[in-house]
C-alpha cells in the first residue's frame, strides 16, 4: 500500500501534472474531428473507457479513431497523424518534447522517478 495521493502516484491513468504544466504523451493527443479542439486520451481513461462513447469537451461530438490520428487499415489501426508543436496535425511524429499552451508534450520514453 502506498502513501501517495492520486496526483503523486506516477502509475495512475490520470493526466500527470508537474508544478506548472500538465504533462501529456504525444501519442495520446488528438484533435476533435468535428471542431478541431485539442483532446487527450488521458481525459477518457477509466474502467469503462473502452465501452463508453467519448465526447469532445467543447462541441460534444463523438470522438472516433480519426480524432486521435489513427487510420483503420487492413492490418488494424495505425497511428498516422500527430499533434505538432503548432497545435495542428502533422504526418510526421515530432522528435523533440514541446510546449503546447499549458501542456508539456513528451515525445521520448516515459521516465518515472
């Protein structure tokens, strides 16, 4: 049993926060396919996430694989687009961590300490 609170536990599924910024992985970010708002998979994590309808927090449109940059091909879903440092779609995965408003976007391997 840990003495960590939810915000301190590095293994929880919620969006981790540092002292100033939210921290997100580039693989988990997307843009709403209806209104273009920034969305994060971590906002939808939970026990029922796989069975739930995921709705955009801004326009309430239903989010699909398209909103998270996936293409469903013959070999299954594959990530083909990422949110870049300018907050827009890019077809090349960013190679360096970047700041997107109040979100620190991590590109490299996840490190717990």
